[in-house]
C-alpha cells in the first residue's frame, strides 16, 4: 500500500512541476537549438558560457550566451514556439557594475527594442 501512495505522490509532484516549469528536458533542447543556430552564423566567436533561465511571462526558457571575444556582453536568445525559430532578443552590456541593453555586438544584432522594451 505504501508503494502505491509513493507512486501517486511522485506522479502528482512531477505533474505539478511540469505544469509550472515545463519539461526538464526542454531546457537542454533549447540550449542545443541555440548552440546549433550560433554554429550556423557567419561571424560568431566561441561560446564561453551558455545557460537557460525560465521566463514565467513567456512560459519558456530564455537562453543566455557569453562569447569569448565579448566577455562583458550577454546575448539573450529566445525560441518562437510556433516556428521553432531562434531569435536574438536583446544584448546586455556590463559597464562599471551596471547593466545596460544595447542593440548590436560583434556576434549579432538584437531584434528586440532595448529603448522601448518592445519585444
């Protein structure tokens, strides 16, 4: 009887987790999609760091990339769910401990609007 209870609890907790945070394999799949996209771009440097963060507003992962040649910039990629298209949303630059959003870096041009935050 205890094993049935444990199985039910695991199923309920797993379902709640997936409902709120998406499938745990989605994060790795999204990172792989962005890595493949970057590999196919003509003028990108090597990646020094890549990670994903859950965005509750969009209900998907944002993928953040730092390139070797621009360690002070963080490129924020998203994936449009319907088209499965990778988009460079915004670039954040760290200057004197502060972060500002910019439109263009050596590794790409953002499609979002950093001034109006229209993305």
